[in-house]
């Protein structure tokens, strides 16, 4: 059997969920909700995060 990569389009063989850790600015009040916009090239997404509850990292 021979496997041939597509001539165009993304290579989905490497497609998998990933995690990014971003340091929160010290001035940000994490007890309030915050809206985060992620921009990567031509792709963009905006997410509204709820206030942080409890303690921890």
C-alpha cells in the first residue's frame, strides 16, 4: 500500500488539540470576567472567560 500526501490543503495527520499557557498580567483582576481575543495570522477567536473562583494557580 502506498500513501500519498494531498497536493493541496492542510495535512490533518498532525492535527491534534494543544494547550498554551499565557502569563496573566499582575494588574488583571481575575475575580472579574475577562474577554480574550486570540489572533493567529488570518484566524481569530474571542472567548469570554468567567471570574476565577477559589484559590490556586
